[in-house]
C-alpha cells in the first residue's frame, strides 16, 4: 500500500478496530495510542508524523500532493521543538550504537550512569537505564523544561520484557496528567527495541565503572 494514499479517516477506523480487539483481550488502550499503533503498522513513526505528511485538508481526503515533502518536514520539526525543546544539555553524549544514542547522566553529584535513547526520537524525553533497569521520562517540573525524570522500574517484570508485559506500563502511564501521545509513542518505540537489545545495552553499561564515566563526563563537558 502506498502510504500517502491512506487518509486520516482510514487510520481512525483502523484505530477503533484495534482498540476494540485489544479490549477483548483485556488490554485497554487509549484512542491516541491506538492511532499511533495503526500509523506504525503502515510504516509511519507515529500518528503525529503521519498527520504531518498530509496537507491542511486531511479531513477532505487530500494527500500531500502539491506540497514539497521538505516543507512539511520543516513544519513538523518546528511544532516538535515548540512543544519539546531540546534538553540534551542535561547530559553528556558518549556516542551511539545501532539505533541508539548514548548519554552519561550525573545524579546526586557523584553517581554517573548511562542512558540510551532511540535516535531521532520525537520528544527527546524517553530513555532506558540498564544500571537501574528502568525507563526514564523527563517531564518534571514540566514538559517544556524538564530537569527531573519520572522513573518506571522494570524489576517487577522479573525479566519478562515482552509486548504483553509492556502494555501494563502503557496502561499505568495513561493515567498520568503529564502524559502525551508523543511521549507514549517514543516509549513504545524504545520498548520494542529493548525486547531484543536489552543484553547488548546492559553489557555496554557494565563496561564502565563510575570513575570512568565521571572522567568521560568531565572531559567532554569541558570540550
């Protein structure tokens, strides 16, 4: 199927069916999360990206047609930065591997650890910490300028990091006042990768002592 031939009404219909089918399996999903899943099934990163690729007449089933893709991409990027300004000055970038960016985070003035983020994430707010076996969503004191993170520890899953177990996390976060569909989508993207890559990321994290991370952090901060 050509992605651009699909319209917003089609996606909404698929999302409704998806939500209904998951509910029958005892998995409650918000409509926005269902829209993201439906969009991903067609090859889009999320519903926001899908919607951004269509013109202002989506409801009339017009495709992007006359608008250059580069123009639409700039508009989507501008909206993203307005809602989720970059926060990477809170970390020090160590490098990257495969589809992840790797950062060093300083906590409590002496504790250093690694955070992994999906490259080109929409919000820049969702990370995985192998050291603490947890997801970190940087949302406090607010989405615009977060300094602190909301941590969801995975120890309760007893090593069962799979799609069904992760639905429980999504359900839990759906009740939070600060959650957005973009945050959930970034988290779902990261969850999908962690299922297969958790050991690789843990091995990378275990390679560094706190002292080594401290030195790397200080060296790169002074560059």
